[in-house]
């Protein structure tokens, strides 16, 4: 769950629904709430020197290597992911975990290949409006991070998330439940 605010948000309710329905369908689930992790989100020296990873980051890396399917749920803030989520990726998505550049500089190995990912992205506007005004706000995470690492990525966009009526929220939870049951 990539929303730093882990309690009572629509992101957390979607994460709860996905987790519960996936477990009920017999899938093994390991959940991480970004807001529970203890780590320095700043990549102080880039990849020039890899900072030692905190235990929480090491645990998430283990879980991601274990998982065949990864689900990331987060809200759009300023046409991107929350800063803490970006900091998590900067710190955890390091050479040797998610990718390995070839010594000749021509290409890389996708160390998380063979896995699938589902992005569930919430925005308080219509996704098409964000795309029209500011460009593809999903590209960074779907292609440049997850795709770069080898994931085959599927996308679910929940627009107008802060103005959804209760019947609309119920409809979304049913869609999320179907995805969870199928492990997609």
C-alpha cells in the first residue's frame, strides 16, 4: 500500500479488499504498508555508493523476490507518486535487486522478470484530464521502474476518487475483488 497515510483512506480500503479477497481465494499474500516502514527515503549519493538498506527495505525486497504478482496501490499527488513512495523506490530498487547493467554498457538484465504487477492508481481528477494536461503520469512507475525491472504491468485507474459516492465505491470494490480472486 503506497499511500503514506495508511488509515481510513480509499487506498487503504482498496488494499484491504484486495488482500482479503486474494487470501479468501487461496492466494498467499504478504502486505506492506509504506507508512509502517522505517527507512531514510533519501538516496544521498545516488548509485555511486549504495547505502546500506534498513531491515524494512531488506524485508520488502525479500517479499518482492518471493512474489509472482505485485500489487501497488497509491494516490496521484502532483501528477506523480507520493514522495515517500518515490524515496522507497530510490532506496530499494538498486542494482543487484531489480536490475543489473551489462559491463559493456549495452543493456541490462531485468532481475524481476517473469513476474506480473497491478498498479491501482487513485486520482481526484479524471485520469484522461491529467493525461491531457500533464502527460502520462503512469509511465514512470509502469515502464521506467516496474517494466525496466522485468514486470509485465497492468493498470487500474480510479478517477474522481475523492468524490465517489458509496454505490460507486462498492462498484470499485467489486472490481478489485474480482482482480484479487484471479490474482491479477
